[in-house]
């Protein structure tokens, strides 16, 4: 293990561009959108538009800070600078916790997809996927970037092809078809579950868009981070609105919303309805790609956040060391081991321990987004104008509205029977993290006082 703690800037602009492009596309879109459509009806694409707007605003705020001062794990550093050490500690550990749980969850999801073709124990298939992605991350940051480039490329290609075929079908350019948007109103109207259902589904949809911020972490390991971050944050609007809102709109135009089956891909349903055979095989392969992409990104992101925490003295110092290829190997292996422990819990105690882990991290990303928003509001006033290469629109009005919007989603979770436990257990996670920070701070003060007294 090398004694230095310098990450290599080996990610190319090509890799970063594709990470930014495909980072938000995951199994939450390919499979989870079916749950949202089944509960909300044709108006579900409005839910995606609302959540997309919130994520776009958070990304713009993050992009402003990151372009002015790029750093790996930037939002932990920014929260500490803007709000105090407790905030940086909270963002770092909560974000790490969120992603290692995601790693375990995605490994289980990937194992279930593989079960479609291979009959083997789920834990063994999940372990195989984790070993593969851990090895990829350990080899070099450029190998992570290259895998993510192709994973993202496949996801983007799948969505673009669906958008093209779906548009042709909806507009009547398909053989034997005519212009038909009747599915938007024919089965109980545009709001079959009421207008409130559009906002109630925000709690589910917002989590399917997590991942856009990963590019701001990865950019620090590129030769030109400011340019990469600026390009990524400028393109996020088109990415979310086209990939999410556009494809979900086509889903409800092509297929009756009440024909959706939660747990199965609505894209398979739509492609089958269009008469395309083998859609299930193709979409399963795409979903597996999305899962591997999320697993790959999760290990990368969680290890870099551990690296930042160790560099700040808020995690064991050994985690800050990198190997001769410039990757934080100990942090990667540690995150991978914790992720696989989550996989084991899904096998040994799926209804208790694993469910607790999922629920206790469910709202964590919203806490992180809230701290990002508050950090931007504070730091914008401290940043010289010449350093603002990327600016938040209509500051401070939109920044404040973004923070209010995140709080509104959290409040809504408190009144949602399905999401309430996630909110309270996630709050418990945050309380534990802050308590640990306060305990460490007190121990440091006591240690310093003892040194001064003995001197």
C-alpha cells in the first residue's frame, strides 16, 4: 500500500460525459416506474417532472459550489465550510451509509435478474456481482470510468431507442396504427386517483433520480474538473426531462395505466403491446446493466466519501491511503464488505434486519440534498464573483424554494403510511451520526485539555 494519499486524475472527458449522461438512469426507472404509474395513472409523468425539477435545482446548486472549488466528496467539504463540522460529518457519513445500503440492495436486485437465466443461490450470484465490481474499482479509476462509460451507453441507447419507437407508435407512424392518445383519459380520466396522488408519488420517484450528483465527485479525478462539472450541470435538465418525463409519458400513452403490474418492467409491457417479441429478454439485460452501473457507481462513491472523511480526520486514517494505481483500496474493500453484509442480511433476515437497513437509509439522501441546498445559500454570499463559473438561477429565490421543496417532501413522508417508517428511522440514523460527531469533538477537547494541563 502506498503511503501517499493522492488520487490520480485518470478519468477522461469522454467517460465523465457518459457518467453524467447515464448516471440518473437506473432500475428505479426501468422497473420502479411501473409502481408509480399503477398508483398515479396517466398523470404520473407530472410526478417525474416535479421530481426532475427538484433534482435539477439541487444539481445546479451543487454545480455552482463544485465548479468554484472542485474536490472529491465536495458536498461534505462544502457543508462543513458553510454550516460547521457537524454538517460536513453528517453529509459524509450519511451519504456513505446511503450508498453502501444501495450497493447491497442493487447486488440483491442483480442476483434476482440473473436468476432469470441462471438457477443458483441468490447470495452467491450477488456475491459474484460484488466481486466483479469491487475488482473493477480496485484496478484503477480509469477502469471504473470505462465500465461506467459502457454501462451508461447501453442504458442511454435503450432509452433513446424506446423514445424513437414509442414516439412512432403514439403518432401513428407504426404499421397498422393511427394517432392515438386515448389512454391518457380512457381509463378513469387523467387523474384516476386524484390530483393528490401526483404529489404523493413524489416520495417514490425522487429516489429513482438519485445519482446525478456522482459526476461532481468523479470530476475531481479528471484533468479538468471545472469544465466537466459545468458541462454536467448544464445538461442535467435535458437528461432528466427527456429520459424520465419523456419516456414515462410514452409509457402511459402506449399502454393503459391500469394494465401495469408493479414489480415488472412497464417498458416490457409497452414493447410487447407494440408487437415486439423478445422484449422481456432485452429489457432484463438492460435492467442488469442498470443494476451493475449502480453497483459500480455505489462502490466508487462510497469509497471516495470514506476517503474524504479519513482525510478530514473523521474516519480511520488507513482509509485515506491509496495503492500504486492511485485508488483508495482499503476504502473500496471496506465499503464492499459492508455492502455484502447487507446482502447476507437480505438472505438471513429479510423482514427484520435488511428491512431496517433499507428504511433507516430511505430518507437519508433528502437530508444530504437539504444540507447541500443550505450550504449553497451560505457559500454563494462568500464566493467572489469571478469564481462563479456556474451560477444558480434566480438566487436566492430558487435556492430557498428548493430547500422548502425538500422539506415539503420530508413532511409528506411523515403523513405517508408507506414512507413514515423510512423518515423516522432515517432521522434516527442522522441523530446517531451527530451524536458520534459530538462525542468525537468532546474527546478531542478533553485530550487537548489534558495535554495543556500536563505541559
